[in-house]
C-alpha cells in the first residue's frame, strides 16, 4: 500500500538517545523551577484518547507512543507506567538506562511513587493536564508523604521541548449534516437548557471535543482516529451558546451553520467570557475537565457545580437517524470484512503473510471503498502468542508471520460519516486444535448470551457482564478486560458513560446506546480469542405473559464467524439456531455487495451449522 494512502504506520521505533537527551533537558527546567519531580500524564488539555503531535508529551520525553500511560521524572530516576495492552511496546520504545517500566494502574501507580519521594520535596504538575478527580489521589499521597504538589504553568516539559514542539493542529471544522446527525444543534441546545435550569445552573462549560462535535453538529480533524475539533464552549440556560475555536479552523459558512444563537469566538475570548459568569453557577465535569478550568472559573467569581458532562448521556442515546446510519456503515464494513476474511481463508493460508501485511490488507480494502475517512483505532493484528495480548499493537520490531496450527486475531474498525465500526474476528490458520475449538466455543456461548438477553429499565452493564463470562467461569477461565464499551457515531470508538464490565458502572443501559459485545480468552504465550460485534439497546417492549417491558440488543455487525472454530456439540439448540440465523442474515445483507468469488465462499461459511 502506498505510504501516502495509508492510515496506520507500524514503525514506532525512536532514536536511542531520545530518552537521555529529553529527560536531561526536562530536569534542567525542573531544577530552575525548584522541582524534585514532575508528573507527565498521557492526557492532554482536552483529555483525548488520541493526541495531536503537539500534545504527545509522554512520547516526547520517553519515546513511548501508546494511548494509555503516564510517567514521573525525578531528578535521580524516571518511571514510565504503561497498561497491559502495551507490555511489549513500552519496553521496545524506551531506553532502559533512563526509564524503568511498570504496570499502570491509574493514579494509584503514580501515588505509590509520590509516597516514596523524599519528605519536603516539591513535585510539579500541569493543572491543564489533570482532572480534579485524578488530582485528589495525588494530593492525598503528597500530604501523606509530607511533600508539596505544585501546579506549574507553563510546565517544565513544554519549556524543554521549546521551538522543536510541533504546532497545534488547525484542521478545518465543518458541518456534520442533519442527514447524519438526525437532530439539529438548536434542538439539542434547548433540550439541555432545561437540564441546566433544573440543576440551578446558569451555564455549562464544555471541554470534551466529542461533546463539542455532537452539540454543534460539527466535525474536525485535529485528532487521528476520531473526527474531533479541539476547542471549548459555554452553553447557557436559554439555549444560546459560545464556541471558542482557533480562527484558522473556521471554514466558510460555519458561522451560518451554527446559527444566530451561537457566538463563534476565539480562545483569546475565553477569559472575558468566564468573567461574565461572575456570581453564576456553572456546571463542569470534574472527571474529564482539567483542574485548570475549575481554577479559572473560581478566579472569575463563578461557582462551579460538579456534574457529569451535560452532553454525555444524550450523546450516548443515539437517535433513529444515527442508528440507521450506523447500521448502513456496518453493512458496508461487513462486505469489506468478508472480502478480508475470504483472503485469510484462501490466499493467506498459503502465503502466510506477516501481522503487518494482514493489517495492511484489511486497511487497503477499507480505503478502496471510498467511504472510509479514517480507522477508528489502530488495527490489532495478533497471531499466536501475540493474540494472547488483548490490545497488542504490531510494530516493525514485533512483527511475525502467521503459521499453520494456530489462531489469528484481528480487531479493527473504521470511521465513516454515517457511523463508526469496531469488530473482532478470530480465525484458524490451518487446522485448529481441540483446545482452540473448545475455548472459542465457550467464548461464543457467552457472546450469544449477551446478544440475546432481555432486561428491564435500570439495568447497567455491570449487571449483564456475567452473562458473557458464565461459560468460561464454569470451566475455570476468565478474561481481564471489560466485555463492552460505548461507541460514538462518527465520533470516538470508545465512548461513555455506559459500559459492560465487572467494574461498577452506575449508568443504566438506555434505548439507542451502542455497546460492543466482546468476550475473549487468552492463553499466555500461545493464543488469543475474541469475538466482537457492536449492538444497540432497543426500546423496552412487553413480553407475552410478562409483567414488565424489557429492553434488548439489536445487532449491528455482520460478518461471518469462523465455523472451523465452533465445536457444534457444545452449543445448545437455541445457540445453534442463533448462529444459523445470524449467518443467514449476514449472507442476505452482504451477498450483493461482494465479488462473485467472495459470494460463493460466503454462501458456504454462512450455511447452517
């Protein structure tokens, strides 16, 4: 695939001296500020999952380019924290003479090392990069250790980076047409204005780029994998709003699209806008808005009202137009996936390509469709032992070729104007073993249980998580990631507030919410299995003879599941009927969208079990 048409790159190596030179430059700035240590989260000022190059502070100082982690640089040592999905990558990319690498367990990992710092020392942080909720843990550790946690702005890392730091992104901000959004910005704003009044708030400060995009029906390109515009907004209790965007991002006609009730302003106008809130109650989310904004509102004389992002829940409950668009995007993506799965089942069984070549093949098919704007995340292409790492990201250093007798796991997704996809398929290369088939089928049974459940209003994803694990648990197995995450519509592939997980989630599943269904099994050092479809919550409807209406899930993802890995004898009659119906509908939806050879193959693999 030509480099200029590729979405994803795989060479994530760094210069071997980067850690030494960049940490030395940082320590010099820390010394000038009287700091013993400085905390570097992966998050930026907007709490993005994926960051623009200008905000990749963790990558600059350490070389590590993963999407989750943190670091603390002390004057005498430096620690990088990376979660399990980046076990290999974090060590490949960092200089062991500079950084020790440890598992990342959120703020608790950072607090552990703060507690070990010399009493009386000063540790710096940038308030623009931390939420108030996150800082609570760090401040408690600092108080316990008898040291000072000091806000520093500008921070020493940015000073050390200096003129070499890339410019902030300025991608065009464009309208997201009503044919995809389904509800006008005016209707969204006035609906939320009622929420503000009910909370006794004059306004809400909105800092999450996804909420900005959703509320004003706009999209941008400041961040890879998500079509997000970076900026802020203030929504008032009369439905009017102010949006703050860099002038370079503003496209012709954007002001007209936003309408008369929305003032299009620049970041330089934010200070005066906050000053106008003097004496007013302002809602702001302490989990995702940085401490900087809380301090700025307080300094302006406003009273902060900690509350969930006012856009988060209505954004999660997709309207009928969004569901229809997402369903269409998944059908198109299902045709692409079928062509890819056909290639894996035929040509790749002989040529035995590398993990990178597998990912590039799928990406090239998506690009050729002409409808894909970007990937929704970096493709996970893991063969054998790499498949046992749930969030493995192949690099040129880790790349291996597939081989007969083991499993290939590919987790991928795409961004299109009408929807966001995320699907995982596990495929046998050569003949699968009895163990492969047994474990795959146990995972499949859990997947089916979650796909077919009915549940009453008030049920959360935490209540349902056990359904996907029950057959694995019965055999003494489990997996260490959540079973499902929320997904946006031409927004982030990971979207809250809902999720399906052991971890307590207080948000009931509501009509229109999209969640993934992705149980798995991972045998360390040998193979991994995951089966993932997206599904949405249906309206609660009565059940004959029942007393209460029940929600359910409607499937969105249509692509064959490898029948060579299904041990049919382990399926109940109902589970077998489900698989036959799923495959029959898959064939019916996709048969006219694929090439003749793929259609013939699809007919075979979608036949009744």
